């Protein structure tokens, strides 16, 4: 898809919003903004990769793997599958935390639960201290914060999400931080969004959710009757057939919308 298709998509989104049953019309008179944290504001991918690279060297995992890239690609694939299972409630957080590090080792014939545990522990300590933000995230927060109360709505773990906000010094932008463990529901379950609405004393119609995951953020917000901005840096033709109120490839496009 080229730039012009993308531009037309934005126009189409605005038309859809204008023709929708939303009482707010184009651009909406949104009063509350919900944001996903990982890979929407905080560059999870970059931060995870740099943390694991450091641990890879620290633990001399080059004894087992051809390269860090080999290790990382095995890890990343399994990690994604595990988060999917966790999101569906099929595995526990404890299983996810260990399995994502024991799996890459097992793949190269190393059965060492102790090493996997150590890596997992070091990773959880290191990761939240990393400070890479998604491009234009800081600018977006600067733009939104004076205009709307901002609320993080995230499935991430309590003990790491707050530390990420602190490390990046962005916690002051947010009125509320809603995490699945506290809300007792995981996105896309609408109950986590309803919990966030309650905290803000907001209605769904005056709220908009910004997130990178179609499954968790977009379907989830829609389940709760909340408009959505799908942040999708690699938007493609297939994505075009998926429905969201708005779609952007970069966060700096959001001020065009509201
Ligand atoms: Mg995300």
C-alpha cells in the first residue's frame, strides 16, 4: 500500500465516523483517551531485544547458539505463542515466565531449568529499566496530556509496567494505570475497559482507545463500545479488511484525528 491509499483510508475512516451512530461525529468530541503501553508507547520489541542481548552475553549463551539472532528468533516466536495462550487464559503467568526461556535452550538440546529461571529473573529485572519509546510517543503524550485525562490499559505484569513508566519518566502523563491483574480481566475482555471507564467516571461514547494489537486493543475496545485508533506501522492489504474506527502507521498521525 502506498501513501495515497493510506491517506484515503484515513479519509474513509473519518467518513465512517461521520456516518456512524456515534453522537460525536467526525473526530469525535472525545473526552478520555485510553492507551496501550507495550509497543504503542513503550518500545517493547527494542527494549526486550536489547535486554536479551545483554543477558545472552552475560550468560555466554554463544556456547549453545550460533548467534544472538538465532536465540532471539526462537525466543520471540515462542514468547508470542505463549502470550496468546495466556491471553486466552490457557496457561498461567508462571508457566509463561519459565517456558519462554526454557524453550530456546531445549531447542538446542540444553535441559537446564535453573539457567532458564536465572535468565527469566534477570530479564524481568533488566527489561523495565530500558527506556526506548516508540517513535513520536513522547510527542503524542505531550500533545494529548493537556487535553485529555490519559489512562494506560495494559495486559502487562504489575511489577514491571510501573517500573517502565518510571524509567522513561512518563508516569506523570497518566491519570490512571489499569492493568489486567488489578482489573481481573485481560484485553480483549470488555471488563478491563469497563473498569477503566469507571475509574474515570467516563462513558464509552466519549472515550477512544489507542493500541497496536488488533486482537487485544481494537476488538477489546469495540467490545466495550469504545472507538479505536489502530496503531499499525506495517499496515497491509489484509489489515485493510479489518475494521477499526481509525488506523495510523505512525503516532504523529493521531493529532490529525482528534
Ligand atoms: Mg501492545
